[in-house]
């Protein structure tokens, strides 16, 4: 058994069954593990805990080892910047545990049920490291799109870094597996540092919304398509158009990464021993997470509202936890700014492909 598998089977899965993985830090990660239908690591819980179901150990071990070796090289600079590895005799073990912890933090319930496909998908995410960038003028400024290496704590190895002139826009955490693109998050890291003129211009994305149908009285109403941050909507539009420009027509949006949800419950258990405070914090965490997830879904419903070629073909919690979108040809759009941005990105990359 190699070092990676030794750490996984003899340390990590037992720690994960209790909800805390000890590496460089103590990570809140909880899952159980089955091998050929029998638990080899299990911890009882009051909430839903996923189970890795390993039915082909030889292939699972091969893919997990391959993933960790790729990720080890990919993220090593991030973890050794300013650090002397020889000063920490546990560095390699803790680094491997951190890689595996990050991996399964980004797994859906379906991924836990089919870890072979999950590992194949995550390995494939690393391989798309030569995707083209975009730099093109528009009515609101020069749009620059670049595929950049991301942090291990984020959902995917690469992200779309988007700028309009010198203004940072929300970045799109995405990956590509076979003929399908996956968007895990749209992260807004620089919301307060954008040019005021750009902020005003971005509100043009609200043109084309029928206010009689979409009340703005409560922006947390899941049926309200107007309560979407303009910068997030523009980044989502750029992300979808960029994916289409690569010749990809299927987009999957994982909406429920169960171990990330459960991490808040694990930390709540540690911090609040008082039952009343524990329940209050639990309710608050659940409401916050629901609002984040609802807004993420509504962002893509909003794009569907504007674009004739963006079709949501499956909603989460019907067949699985994913939102599935088909991106068709013959685009029409009822919002001039979004139409312009979509065409700028798609045409730029289509020409260069």
C-alpha cells in the first residue's frame, strides 16, 4: 500500500467518520466509508452524513492515488511559499490529508455514491490548463477573461478571472469533464472597489424584467428574478458564453455540496454546548445557506429569462441535486447589455478556436 492509501484507509476515513480531520489544521469534514457494501468507517449522527461507496477498490485506489499526485504538484507552491518543508516532519502527511479533505469537501451526494466517476471528473478538471483568454471592448469597458489557477480551498483547480477595464468582477469556479462544464460558484471578492460609472452601467441588466411579474418587495423571495446582483449576473453571462464558445452545450450546476453544509453543523457542535444556542445557530446557518443556494439558482433562472438559447432542463432535488442547463444555438436576448456581452465573449473565442 502506498503512502496515499495508507493515510486514507488508516487515518483519514476514521477521522472523517467523527467529523474532524487532523492535518495542518483541524478540518470539519464528515463522511462514512463502505467497502463492497460494508462499513469500514462509521460514526452515528443526528444529521445526514454521506457515505463513500467503494465497490471497485482497485480502480478507486488507482484514481485516488492519481488525483493526489496531480494535486500535490499543482498546489505545492501555495503550501510551500515561505515554508521550509524540512522543518516540518509531518508536512507530506498533512499535505496529503489536506488534498483529500479538499477533494471530498467538493463532493455532492451523487459523487459519494459514485466515487469512481467523481475522481475521474476531478482529475479531468486539472487537464484543461490551456484554455484561451479573451480581451475585447464593449460599451461598458474592455472585458478581459483569463483562466487562472485557483486555491486548494476553492471548489475547482481553475477559475475564470473576469475584469472590466481594471475592475475585478466575480470569478467563476468551473471545471470541464468530457463534454460537460460544471460551475460550482460565482465568487464576489471585490464588490466595493469597482468604478462608480461601471456600477451604474451594470444596472442596465435590469432592463427587460417585467416588474408586473417580478415583484422586488423581497429580494430573498426565490421567485424574484430581479434581486440578483448585476455584477454576479454579468459574470454568469460571461461564464455561460465562454463555455459555449468552447463548443460545450451542457452545463451542470452542483447546488448542494453536503460536506460544506455539514461543516457548519460540526463547528456549531463544538462551539455551542448550550442546546438553545446550538439550535439558534443551526437555524441561522441553514437559513444563510438556503439563501446563498437559492440566489445561485436564481442567477441561472435569470439568464434563462433573458436568453432564448439557455434552457434549464433539470432542477435540483428532482432527480439529483444538480441544476442542468442546455446552451443552444440561435441566441436571442431581451436585454441589450447582456446580449452584447454574450456575443463579445462567444464570438471572440469561436474565432480563435
